[in-house]
């Protein structure tokens, strides 16, 4: 049994028309009118596939396909909201591949033992309403309903009002689950699979992230009359630290480190910079290694301060712990990829996904499909049709492994 790739691609094309941008991307912000139109289309598709559709108090949409047994379901989920001028596949691919799995099971007249549920999570991107993964986090108990409803966008519109406006404020009892296992298929959004020449990846977890703010204080002075030996230039010291962050991350297997934001004061052409603030983002799968990375940063800051005469303060202000996925769900994904004869590799997601919060409450794993040039959150985001097909087939076989198959008339061809 395999998915119908043409039907998957056609659905992806059709959904991508809602909020389409001139540059070939999509702008479909959470709870916007475009989001409503996309939800209406998804609802129609789910109903046409015979799914029982329900909407919960955060607008999460669930389509349930009954199994031979009642009770906990195997979930296949992602999101159809996008960033501004985002791509056509981030999120939408996971939702529509799950829909294609449902359609394929209908074609082949398969009854699974456990029920299957397709979920479209609200506001995964967090562009319009911060933070990201708001609604899956709320279902997992990380955020209260009041917190969620009170989030505001740049115009002061609240999540609660906008959810009601687009007609997708449902009932608490309609939340997804109970969840036997959770699968999320997504484009990789990174270059690892492409570099390795592999169509799919078996995702073992989501890396931990820690953010620090470094404040460097030197002495601002006129650029002309200050001899080089008598300066305390905060930006020169910061430059050494930035190069050091790169060096620290390179020496630790599996780590990444980024200085993405920097401000120099007074930022004037003929004044020696007196103060610099910069951000440091470290990511790794192991929480102890995150601590080590920050300790290395602090040690380096002390050394540079001692040598240059500036002061450096490192403030580690935010950490998101790594999320290892459930071994049995990862094994199901690996088994599905192997059964399909697909070369794959294990990897960790460097970006956040709803699976991070769902893993709090149910065994979860993710599947990645290769991204071209590792691009996403931009109009150039692209994955080859055959890779999208491969990922969807891994989703299909993973779901069957986890849900179990009760009956199948394998002689029946696709409708
Ligand atoms: Zn996404």
C-alpha cells in the first residue's frame, strides 16, 4: 500500500493558492481571513474523506477516522498557518500528507485497530501571536486558556477575539486525543539530509536552546586623539567574543552557536564604541552540554575582559530543554523507512515543532523530508515531489505500525 502522490501534490498546490504571494510563497497568518479560508477547505476535504471533524477551544481542528477499537488514537499532525512570505510546505505538507494517508486507507478499505486522528494545530508559527506552538502547548498544559486568549497581535487584536471572528472557537471537550502515539511529518528546514543525499530523516528529538545576552562595557572616546594602546574599545572586544562563540560551537559535536543580534553605542563613525550588547544562541541535544557551552562562553568573556580592560557580563536569560522523542515511536518511523527501502538517517530537529509539547503528554516522533538548500520561512522553500512522496509513505506505514491493522482488502485498487 502506497499513498497517491499525484493527489497529494494537487492538494498542496490547491492549499498554496490561499494566501499565495507574487514570489511563489504563502502568507497565511494564524486566525487571519486566509487562515479561515484554508481551514474551510481542509474541513471540506476531511469531511469528504469520511473523517469526523471537531474543533476545540483553541481552534485546533481534528479529523477522526474510526478504528476497530475505540479509545486512544494515533495522531498525525502539523499546521497550516505560515510566517509572512513563507513557503508552501512548512506545516501544510504534514497536514495534507496526513489527509492523504486517510484517503489512501479509504482507497484500500483498511481498518486500523486504533483510531487515527489528523490534527491542524492553531498558531504554530507564533508570528501573529507569540509565542510559537501556542495551541499545542495549551493542550499539553503549558499555557492556560486565559493566557492563550489574551495574546495580542501588533494591532492589539486578541487571539480569543480573532478565533471567534473566523468561526473556529470550539469546545474544550473537542481537544485532540486521548493520544496513543503522535507523528509529525515536516520538511527538514535544514541542509543535513540534502548534504547526506537522503530523502527522509528519522527525528529523534528537538534540540535544547539557550539564549544569553552579553554586555560589554569599555570606554567611548574620540577616534582621533586616542592612541591604540590606550583604548578600551567594546566593539573590538565583542568581535573577539563573536569569533569565540563560533569556535566554541565548532569544537563540540552536534552543537550550533550563533550571535544574531548586536548593538554598539554610540554607533558613530568617529567615536570609539563604549558599549556593546549582543545575543548568543546555543543549541544541543544534551542539557549538560548546553551548560558546558555557556560555561565556555563565560570563561572566554573573562579572558577577553582581562586582556582588553573592558568588562563583560553574560546573562543566560532563557533555556528550552531538549526534548528526546519516544523510542518506540522513533522505532516505528525507522521501521517504516526501512520497509520502504529508503535510505535514511537519524537526526535532531534544530527548530521547534508542536511535537515538542505533545511529547509532554504522549509518545511522539517526527519524520523529515529533504529540503532543497535547507531553506524555509521564505518563498524559495522547496522539496522535490519524490521526497514529499517518500515522507508521506513513511507517515502512512508508521501510522499503520502504531495503530495496527485490523482488516485490509488488498486486492482493491485505488479509487
Ligand atoms: Zn512548521
